[in-house]
C-alpha cells in the first residue's frame, strides 16, 4: 500500500486497554509490496527519482528475508521457551537490548509493543488533552520547545487548520497514527513528564522505551543528518541522571528520500516513508537515581541546536 496502512494494526493494538499479547512491526528498507510474492509482476512504475527506492531489493532477497522473519515469528509462538527467546532476539524484540538497525543482514527497523502486563505507559498522545496531562495523571510541559498534536488519519492544513507541523498530506508516517510533534530552535529545550506520587516506581522494569521519527520536511532538521537527545530521570530526593541516545540510533536517522516539487501540493512532498520506530534506554544506565520513586522523566534536546521529532509514545517495559 502506498501509505503502508498495514501499520494501523499495530497502532490499534497500542491503544487497546486489554492488550495481552505483544505486537511488533518491522520496516524493511528498499522493499516493496510485490516482491514479497513470487507470483506478482514487478512494479508498474519506476523509482529512478526516489533515493529511498534506489535500488530496490531483489525479489529473491526480499522473500528470503520474509521467510526468516516468519520462521522466527512462528517460533515465538510454538517453540520451547529457549528457542522462542532466541527467536525474539533475532526479531529485535528483546527489550533489554538496543533497537536494531538491521534484521537478517538487511537494513530494517522495529516497533515493539510489550504486553500490557509488562509495560507502564506514560504517554500515548492519542488526544490533544495528552499534550498537557499524560496517562498517569501528571503534567506534560515543553520548555523552549513547541509541542503540537497530530490526530490520526489523512488531512491537510487546509482541512484541519493548525495541523501544519503534522505535514500529514506530504510526509507519510505509516499507519497515520495520532502522535505529537516536538520542535525546538534554541538551547535548553526539553519535554518534561511529571510523575505523580506513587506512579514513579520503575524498579520492576528494565528499559525506558519510546517511539520517534525525524521530520524530514522541517527546516529545523539538518538535511541528511541524524537527530539526538538525552533522557533524564529525577527521583523525589532530587537526584538526576542523564543518558544520551546512541549516535547511530536507527529511529533518529534522517529518513531516506527527498522533498520533490508537486503541481498540487504547494509544499511539495517527501518521497520516502517516516516510520515511528523504537528507542530503548536501559534503566540501569541512570546511575544514582532511586528507580522506585521517580518524580520526572525529561527529554532534553541538548545534542543538536534545533530539531523536530514525531513522537508516538513513552513507557517503561520489562522482559516477559
């Protein structure tokens, strides 16, 4: 599908209150719809003007990747515990390890949703109200940054005034989920989540997880360059610790593609796709913080002078 609408199955699961099983999606770079099936012909259109598609994967390579992925997926369901655990690692679903930049030897990214029993969600901005109050009842605030809400679905700024930062009709986020946009153009920018008393016990979890993507159409992002930031945890005694995202964090890479002119869309459109994928930060890295009584989680935009990110969720998770 041109807008990768299959991602909507994952996005629906993430909003389900009774979600008991894990869910995952994988984004395979330079793959296409037809080549997952040996019976379908090649694409009817060429992609010579799209760097995100040049070159496309060979059909045999793409189908071999799918066989590996499907085999491991089935192993997580039907194999014994040891084999199932190894399969989840190969699928990039082990929450104790960094999110992968490739699967089965090919560039790919992962979005992972742990079962509800194994995660505590702080933020899933599915409604505008969540830009001020998160799911645990605490305040959300942006300092020296702008925070915007993007409803789910397809629309333009003309259809939905105020949605200009979402770029929904010319930057394709697979599944077109509701999400937030945080943008900054000066030092000292931060996005903060206050945790109410009794809601900040992270001691039974292993990882802070969030989904993000770089907005390729924003002039606040240097074209072709990755983004980066720090995450800070502060406990109720006032102790804080910061952990930086990896320099090569897959979710924060500038998406492959380019802006192209369009006769209908005045802004032009971005040729690539911009999937929201997972960033994982081990909680053990926040040294000196009482993880049983965390008072605040903050995203500190201290690694680049400016930027704009799509953010889908913030939560802490543990292995099942």
